[in-house]
């Protein structure tokens, strides 16, 4: 097991995770501009419950991510995904215990300019592997919920080996319209 993986199991603050092309790491305040570029983008906000973020909102959210990385025990992980020193996206997970297993609600967001190049798949595979390693055995259940109109999200879930679990029509109101909720799940034993 690489040294970073051992460190990630022993502490709540994660060491950087490297993949073939990417670096996944904890947020720091210098990520404000990159987070703003990601979250102020109309395309990225389209299927979210919030409108594009302002710079001030982005800074506040980066600070929240930094604070959550120091919580003990930790229940939320959100990591910057970068390539060649530039932030291109983020991946995240919230921990809960669900029907006798560890349950992670997963999310991800990538700049439109890097979509379709396999970066999200590569980042999520590494992130999921690290979350599995951080558990002390037993079943781990992962869930991705998305608007079914967000084809890129549910196709990524399928590439990651998630299976369609359910579709709820008119699940909630967002930005003045009723939206459906599509849920994908994957259980690792």
C-alpha cells in the first residue's frame, strides 16, 4: 500500500492521491479562484439547486470545505481534482450508516472544457478506492443521485459500475420547476 494510503487511513486529513494524470487533494484557500471558475459556470449549475456562485460565495464554501477537513470524526470529504497544477473539478462524499452498512453519498463536478476526456472517471475511481481503504471492512455502499436530464452524471455512474436503483418523478422543486431524481448505487463487500 502506498504511503499516502496508509496516512489516509490513520488520519482525517488526507494526503494527496495521485493517479496516472491527476492529483486529488484537500482544499486550501488558494483554491478560491478555481472553485469560482467551476461553480460560477452556468453549465455546471444547470442541474444543481443553486444558481452560479459568486466569488464571495465561492470563498465561503472553500473555507467550509477546509473546516470540514479538520472535523473529527470526519463525515464529509471533498477534494480538489487538478491536472498540471490547475483545478479542473472536485469530488466529494458524505458518510452515513444505512441499513447496517457504511453509506457514502457521492458527488462530482468538472469544468465543461475537460469533460469527455476520462478525468472524472479516473478521479472518482481513485476517490472510491480510497474511501473503501479508509473503512475497517464490511459492506460499503456508494450512491450517486442526479437529475436524469444530466446524462453525463448518470453515464459516469454507469462507467463506475453503479446500477440504477430508482427514479422518482417530481421529487423536489428546484429553481422554480419540479425535477426528477435518479439514484444509482454500488455495494462493495
